[in-house]
């Protein structure tokens, strides 16, 4: 067994930043554990122009942390103090990335330019192209390696070790040696990303499955698990088709499974082509599916695409020719002006895309898809979970001390969020957790003997799990199909009950029967994914039965298939979920407001000098 001061689990942008910040704060004996530095979501995802959200830093437009916090908080079911923290630290974390070499654009005077993103009233968004999070990871990896921080790759975390309500490290499966090891830790930074392996239709990269189930199984409190985000994405190569991909007005077509019977199916549902194309254009700005934009807004596109694929047909974006009936003079003034100012008010969708964002074309070419020669198959896919584990203002779990969930696994966002805020949240969480670990002292030292005993028990259980008789492939297909069917952007309360029972049955079967020898890391991943899908479905059912209704990306349907309206009073509450050892316990708690501080410099300075700011 190995003992470290701080174990960092996960090597995405959040985990790398945490390790680097811990080192900068003088913390010794750090270990970063990862399935692979190039396996996670951060380094393998993006969009047409992947966004990083931060405080406004350009020109004369006024901005302030409380104003930015309101952009998080006003969307509902978000704690105001955390929203203020993610706003206040956004500039510091952004400039840290700039100083590491991430090529965010600035003008000749050094001002960092911004643009508006979804749910953003100002121009706070920035980007360095389709691969913003990849550029962040590459810069952070260089810095972590230069600092000499130990990294252990090709490992799957199989079990979190906890002593009552204290994190104590993890049992790790070496994917090469096919054996278990234990790392005991005074602190565990949990940066495992979102629940990427839960859905059959998903834009998460294939190599990223997530690991929130590990913490849920140990009783870690979660919040807002039902608040997932869905949107149109390509499925041959998983990528968001947001922004420019929509703004160039591609042709939406559907076909039979064999590619025959092509038709422009959206035209069946719009009274004129100008209205159709204007809605498609808006999907660029308003990419996430949003039930408030159905039926008269841009999200009707998502619903119609889903209806087509649910009927057994395939849906494609064709950039090679214009949609039938396209008249640039007839489309909305917003769309026409945007394309005109971009010099793209003519030609084909592909020529417009090459004019406005050539990287969006080369990206697919790099993955053996030539938009000049073939259409792009798309579907409505799971993209992000705004919920996750519940953390305090220092990103420590609210009920398991010394466990710090950061990045997407931390459910800091509510019903909706400004585009790009997830990248900022991961960096802020990394800074906050690292500084608290480094400066708060340790009044609760780890009992090594007790942790060793707990780890030994866990390792025996895990070894038994991998000497069973189940097929991990069959179980993976079952849970992913259930999540896409019952926990996607369309949810039916009258069917959720049986899905929750089936999810629990799968978890118990895995515990009882185990996996065939040779399942290795896939069997271990399945065990936590199955537990996580039980948790998510249970929370979704509870929220639906509570009468929350349709909100965010998810439409709740009544028995007649009609969308249940939202009860907006629930936007003042956060849904908490916790496993008590037998069942999931859910409750709504009031949103904590945005703090309105009227600080005095000398007082705050004194609190900072004395370390009083590092209180929970």
C-alpha cells in the first residue's frame, strides 16, 4: 500500500490544474492517477468554437463578479455563493491558462476579446477554436510534467476508501498488470468528469465513462442529478454540431437505414422555409435543447430530429447543397445580418462554413469525414450533466470530509448554465480545493491502520467481483439503453418507476454474480456505472413525482405525450440525493443566495493574513 498526502483522481483539465496548484502551494507527496492522459473528456471534446466563460475583460462594457454570478443563479437551482466564487476566480484562472500558453485571442492592446454565448447577457465568452479544452490540457500536461508531479497512467479506480464520513484514498486496478493496488491519502481530489458512459446516444468520447458511481456508492451527497444537457451531435465521430455548423444553414435530411428514401423532413413541420431556416440558424446560438424553446423556438429542431430517429430513420446534415427554398432575403434579419457581416451570404453551406470557420471543416477531415463528399449523421445526444456531487464553497464534499469533487463531477450548476462555464468551473474548483488542502491544516489525520483494513476488505470484494459469470458487454448495453430511453430529453413518469426497479435489479445482480474472468477494468467500470444509473433514475423519478415539470433540456411528458409545464417555484430549490446504504434519499433544499459583500479593505486583509478566509 502506498501513502500520499493528496491523491488526484483524473487527468482532465480540472485534475491537472489541481495537481499543478497543489504543487505550487508547496504540497509534497502528490500522486495523479489516470486511465490515460489522453483518455478523458477535456482532451477529446469540443465544438465548432469551444467556449471558455469568464468575467468580461474587453473595452468599456462594465462587468463584476456579482453580475456574472447572477447569470448562473438566475437560471435556477444554483447556490449563489458557489456562483459568486466561480465568477470571482474566473479571471485569475483564465490568466493562469494564458500564462501557461493557451492561445486565447487578444487584440494589439492586450485586451481579451469576448462574444455572447447561450444564457449570457454580456460578451464574456472566449475561445481558441474547436479544441479549447484540448489546448488547456496540453498546456497543463506540460506544466505538470515540468513540475515533476508523479503520474500513474493506465489505471482504473475501482473503489473509494472511506472511514465513516472521511475519504481515505482508493483501491486502484492496474490495467496492464491486471492487479489491484491501494493508495491511502489524507486528501482525495475527485476529478473524474461527467457520466460519459451512461447513455447509448452520447457525445462524450468513447474512452471516457466517468466514475461518479464510486462516490455515490460510498454515500457522497449529490445535487441536481436530473439536470442533464442534451443537444445535436454527430455520432460516427462524437462532436457537438453547435455554433457555425447550424449558422451556415445546412440541409437536414433523413433516410432509411440503408440510406435510401432521402427527404428534407423538417419541411413537413414548418409553414414556410424562411421560418425553418431561421430556426436552424438560432440552433447555433441556442445549441442545448431547451424546453422553453419548444414548439415556437429553435429547440423544435431537436424534437423533430428525435422523432425521426425514433421512427427508425437516420438523420444527416448535408453541407454540400442548400436546403430547398432557401432565400437569404426572407430569413430573419438576425440570421441575414450575421451571414452578411461574415461575408457568407451566398454559396453552399460548406462554402459558408469554410469562410466563417475553416477549422470546423478540417476537424472532421482529421477524423476521416469529408463534408465535401458525404453527409454527417447526427442525433440528439447526452452532452453534459449540470448536476453531480455536492460540494461546499471549497469544493469539499458536504458529507464526506477530505473528498474534493471538482470539474463536471461537481454539480455546481443548476437548470441551465452559460455556455463554456464548465471549463471555468473546473479550473476554479481546482484552485479552491488545492488552496484549502494546502492552507487549512489537518485537524483530522488519517488513521492508517483503519484505512488499511478497509482497503483490504474492498480489494477482496473487488477480486470476487471479477471471478463471476456475467457479461460486461450485455450489462453495458442494458444500462445505456435504459438511460437513453428513460433519462434522456424526453421523460415519462408513468414508466420511470419500472426503470428504477430494473436499475436496482441490475446493481444487485452484479453484486451477487460478478463478471466473467477477463472483464478486468470493464467489469469494474460497469459496477459503478450501474450504481450511478440507479441513482440518476431514482432522482429523476423523485423530481418528476414532486411536480417540477419540464425544464432545462428535459421535457416531462404526461400519459397523452404532452409536455408537462414547469413549476417555476422549484427553481429556488436544489435537489439533494444520498444513498443511505439501502436506498436513495432525496430532498429539496433552498438555494443559498448570492452573498452581497460590502467589504472593508483592512478587515479583509487581516482575515486573509490570519488565514480566516480558509474556513468552511
